[in-house]
């Protein structure tokens, strides 16, 4: 069975628009069936996992439940355009972020981030990074990152390639509605406050 046929079958079962493309509507419906206890889980988790690859699913599992459908949708959108991506980085603990920050500063290696623990969107499950692959080889630089970035924006994600200061083409994030008019610094402060108070970051 082809991927599009599988997606159509899932869409028909979920009662959403049947077009063979796994967009946010489809993944949102899958999420509701699997995670929302008030709905019977007619779609098994293995069906979702089988549609992506193991490497990406392992990372996607670390993301906030609200973000996972978007990561999967981007994965499929890229494939529809003949581009192979993996989701290669997801949620990081503050300690993991601090270790990355130390790289190139107090530890060997090149500087890879300017964000300490608590100052990266990766620390709150709202952000992920992709990697482009061609014949199983990772592409650190490629014009295809821009093509995928356009697809991500169409899905409603913020793309690091559009940033004015530090351009980060592999980076995507789903901004909470309450942070719509906030600067990045203000949003991060709000995220830290919510985590400290035990409040969902999308509440």
C-alpha cells in the first residue's frame, strides 16, 4: 500500500478531509484519538509511528503534544516534494542546553548556541530541528533548507531561516497564542514562568 493510500484510509476513518496528505488537520485528529482519553483510540499509535521513520519518531516523542502533529506534517510535506528530512533535535533539558552552551567556550568544540538553559525554545518542547538527507548522507548546507522552510511556514510554524539576527535554517517552532505579540525574549520569560508554576506552555 502506498503512503498516500494509507493516509487516505486514516483520514476516512477519522472523518477529516480525504486528500492523501497528512497536514495539521489530519495529525490533530490523530492526536485527539490517541491522546484525548475522552475519544476512543481507534487509530493505534503504531500506525502513526509506521508512517514516519524511527529516528524522527524518537525525537518527535520528546516534543509537546501540540507540536508533534506539525513536525510530522512537515516530514510528509517535504517527502511530497521529493525532499528527505529527519527530525534530528527536539526537547532539551536545561542541563543539556548548558552543556551545548559550554561547547566552544569552556569545553572543546565549536560554539553551537548562544542560549543557556532556560533561554532556548528547545527547553520547552515547542521547537525542533530538521536535517536534510540525500542518499542517507546528511547535508549541513543545501538550498533545499529554504524550500522546506517555506513548507513549514505554510503549516503555521515559525522558521529560523526568517530570523534577522541569527539565521537558523534547520529550526522550527510553534509559538503559543499568548505569545503572539511578544518578542522572543518576552516569550522565553513567559515560558520559564509557566514551567516554574507547573502550567502548560500552551495554556
